[in-house]
C-alpha cells in the first residue's frame, strides 16, 4: 500500500514515501545522524524503526540489520523493509505482500538507495524511482529524494490512489538552528499528496535552506531594499539591521548572511514591499 525510497548521500540519510494510507509519515520513515535510515511498510511493524536504527548504531550492516529484524518476526511474510546504513543497503519484501510488490537497491562509496513498494500499479513505479534517483545525482539528498518520489507517483504509484506522503532526512549542521534535521515534512490526507509534499518542500527550502545566490547590498540594490523596508516599517539607519529585523519576523532568519541579501529573500521582500 506504499512506495518509498530510503537513501544515503555522503553523510546525509533520509526517506521519502507515499501511500493510499492516512498519515504515512507517522509510520514508515526513520533516520538518525551518522547511523542510517529505515522504511517499514506493507503490514508495517513500527518497532522496526527504532530497533533497526539501534542495530545499525551498534555496527551491524544494513543487510545484517534486516535479517535480524525479520528473522525474529512471525509476521515478516506480510512486511516490507528498506534499510540504508553507512556502507550498504538492502530491501526486503515478504512473500505475502500484495501485488505488485518488490524492491531494488544500488549504490557506491558516496551514496546508496533501497526502493520498495507494494500494491503498486506495477514494477514501473520502482524502476522510474531508481532512474530519477540516478539521473539527479547532482542534487543534494532531500531534493533528490523528492524527485524520486514524484517519479514513482507519475508512474502510477499505489494502485488504490493517493492520500498521504512524507519526507524525513537528516544531515549534520542542517535544518532550523542547525539541529541536524534536514527535512521533516508530512501530508497526512490530501487527494494529490505527493504534489502537495513537493509544494511544502519548496516552502521549506525557502525558509530553512541555506543562503543560495547572495547579492551585495550596495548601489541601486541597496536603495531598492531600503525602500521596501521603509514601506514595511523598517527604517533603521543601518540597512543590515533593518533587513534582519524584517527577516526575523518573516521567518527568513536561516537565509540571512552578512555578505548581502539572498536572492530568495530579496524576492520575498519585493513581494511584501509592493503588496
């Protein structure tokens, strides 16, 4: 009833998942800094997440972790599991999972993935997810996961339809206040959940992503920024102080930089200042 990708890129780990199931993000994905990531689905055993991450943290490989989890579980025939560790990855599909069900894995020294799904329209879902993952290797982990999930959705995804989707990823010194949570996004109930997740992911990047293209605050651009800030009631003598004051209220503090103004912050300022 679900399709997912569990992946590693460098020292970042994460899971993207979609399903005709309410709040799939509360059940399937799990990841831990420096350890790995797991997806538990089909007749999901929620304890696989914590138990699997604990095994990975003890030094077991992804393959060993999956064997340990499933060998002790009498319900394993109806379960599906994707595990990515520091050095390897594995996907398990019990013989009792409903058609179409299956998975695939791959990787190299820098990255690895486990893609799996059940009650899908067909194998094309996981094949297209794999292709999207490989074709977007230039992207950081989180947008790469998002592209793979959207590819699976375009291929037909869960044959029962759409309801929920989620993306959870971790990487050192990322996320709000550099907490290490790169993204934690969920769409619990929506008729086009993967696309809604993509919309939220873009907003998340606007607010919590690092500064991208930074433009020097000088000349005509500095004059323009000051005009917008004045309209918004921020007329401090120091332009950087005025910008930081507005950005903090508008939730753009993670994109602030002493080197100038981030291009996406500038776009938001222009929209706010001309509203």
